[in-house]
C-alpha cells in the first residue's frame, strides 16, 4: 500500500481518515440538537417559534455563511480554513448549554453554524488539493462521514447519550468530541502543497455552473429536508401514524448504502446522465410519498433517501472537478448558498401552502418544483473542467 499520496499531500490513508472525520464534523453537532428540543424547551421555557428558529438556523447558516467560507478559504488556504472552522465548531458546539439562557444557546449555535459553513466550503478545495486524481473517492469518504454522523447523532442522543450524561447541556457538549478528534487528525496529517485560491474569493454569480450545481445539489437537499420536516405531519393527516417511524428510519438509513456505492463506483457514477437519473428518482419518490399506498410510502422513502445521497455526493464532487483546486471553494461557496437557500425556503413555503389551502399534499409542491429544477440542471450538464483535474475512484 502506498504511504504517500501521488499528489504530494498527506499519506493516502491518513488523508482519507482526516477527510472522513471532517465529514463527521459537518453534521454531528447539528443533528444532535433535534432529539433534545423537547427537553430544551422545558428547561428554557422556549416557545414554538423559538424552537423552530433554533432547529432551522443551521440550514439557513449553511446558505448565508457559505460566502464567508469561500472568502476564508481564499485567505487562509483550504487546510487552515478547515482547521479554524473545526475549532469553532468544537468550541461553540460544546458551549451551547453553558450560559443556561435562550440568548446564549442561540449565540453559540450561530457561531457553530458559521464554523460548519466554513468547513463545508473548504473541504472540496482540500480534497482537490490532496487528491486531484481521486476526487470521487475523497468526496465519497467525507460524504460518508456526513451521513454516518447524521444517523449516529440523531439515533443515539436520546436512548444512549442523554441517559448516560444526565443533562441536555452535557449531551450537546459530548458531540463536540468527534470534532476535536477531527481537528487533531487534520493537524497531525501531512500538509497540503501550500496552494492558495487565486483570483476571486467570493462566488461569481455570473458563473452559470454555480447556479447549475446549486440547483442540482439543492434538488437532493430540498427533497431530503422536506421529507424529514413534512412527512410525519402529512402521514398523521392521512391516518397513517404507524408509518411515521419506519418511513423516517428508511429515509435516513438508505443514505448509508448509497454512500458506499458511490465510494466504490464513483468513476462510473460521476456523469450528468447518472445524476439526472437519480434526481428523477427523487422526484418520483416525492410523488410516491404523497400518492402511494402504505407499502409504497415505505418504498418511496427508501428510494428518496438513497437517491438524495447520490445527488449530494455527485454535486459535492462536481464542484472541485469543474473548478480545480484554485476555484473549488469559490464554486462550492456559490453552490452551497443556492442549494441551502432552497433547502430552507421551499419546505417553509410548502408548510405555508398547506396552511393556506388546507390541502396537506400541497406542502410537497414547492419542494417538487425545486427537484424538477435540479433535474433540468443535471440534464443540461455543467460544462468542462477549468483544469485537468479528473474524477477517479
């Protein structure tokens, strides 16, 4: 086995481990919060509006702070930007419950969200710098870390972490430990080649590829976040309460085998036609959740989870492929801003449409339009790379 990467960066194994832990850090502190919201509400006497704002703040920050992440990556370089972002995530994530006030919780959560946005924008550039000829593998590795973190934090917080540690404050702090581990691993891993981003540091909104990639990634993110937010209440209105738990479990669990498939077959899967096929599957699965019989809802939830993971990983990989190390952060920053803005706005519009019309199924109409826009983007394609960076498994 090679001990060094062919690109002159860190050792292959060490670099991939650091990237995987970086991917874990993108989601682990964020997804530990939702299971604890009922406990936090009782402890801090929070109202529904405050809870909704706290729960949706990370997605909104991923959109609004992506531009900041692009600028930080340009100024510091990808590796230093990831190190700084991880330090902020670890510290702010652990300190969320220390003040014991609603204002302190919001302030720490805001700082944590900014750190996550910086790391998420810098990781594609770091992957392109470390593994320019193996971007499919590198992206699949940190994408798998993201998906594992979502499942672990959401699934283990209430049954295991909270009973073990006793308080929601300690439970939130505990999930900063994997972020600290990522920080140590990255600091100990071989340095990059010292390349910094040149040219524009902020997204170029005249760049059509940023919009195409944003719509593409947004289609998967919108479908995923909308399903998690709207599916439980919708099934209750259809007198299918028994489907809520298994549907959500299948939706989230199906992302893990998708990430494994992408890891071993990224060279084949990194094609606009394949991306378009899985985006179309997201659209069909969204319709299936609304119109299918009970067994079909479970199938649709599984297909949706699997397909949204492929769409996410493909979009994350296309950005550094198209921009190369020099423009990966700039292109990724634009992509994340567009994608997560759609992920925040369209499910909210869906809920508002449901409330205005009284028709539960109408809630899925705005997210479906977002997925359809992503399908158009995937069909049109993203053009040619700026550099000779190749995607290879």
